[in-house]
C-alpha cells in the first residue's frame, strides 16, 4: 500500500473516533410551551427559543378561500308508470285498477352564491407536539411537522 493511501486511511480512522456521526442530525420531539416569544421544550429538559428553531410551513396558518357565484339546482328522476295493475288483500284480488304516471322533479331558480373558507392548519399554539430534526450538532432544530393538523371549513352566503 502506498504511503499516501496509508495516511488517508489513518486520517479516516481518526476522524471516525473523534467525530460521532449521530451528533450531526437526530429526530427529537418537543412541545410548544409559549407562542410569544416562541419556546419549545425538548425531551422534558431542554427549552429552545425561537433563534434555535427553523420553522416549516406547517407552523404557520395555511388555507384558502373559494367563491361560488350564483347558480341553480335542479333534480329529476325518470317517469314512474304503472299500467293495468291489481291489488290483493287477504288473498282477495281486485280486477284491473287502471294505471298512473308520475314524473317527479324539483328546482331552485337561483341559489345565490357562497364564500367557502378552508383552514388546513392554524399557527402554532401552546401544547402542540412537534417532530423536529436536530441539525448543526444541536445549534438548530428544524420543525418537520406537528401532531394536529385540523381542517376547518366555513361557508357564508354572498
């Protein structure tokens, strides 16, 4: 083995002994203690302030609004028809009773418009449980997601 390769191998072995790769990144769990200023308790022992946190989009309110303009509704079913039928009661049968035809339908001429607001998740609140990635040997914590992402919808007439 050439001397240069041997030196590189020794350097790699020394680096493995002095540098623990598990300290680079790790999954940790935290709970929001306060939102203003933001503080998160990690492993029930380490309290992180906002300057140590990298907040993902899941930490901020997200949603959308949809406007449905005036429209009409209508519904109908096929014609129901029964011709030349008879009735039976206690094993007595009538003669032919004639027939009938029904065509049910319903409509609303103008249903107006609607505004629908959908919230996918709100801002962080006290007690939210977070899943974070510890990076830069614990100097920063990236919030990956949180335990409750509640979808809320509201509708109002225009």
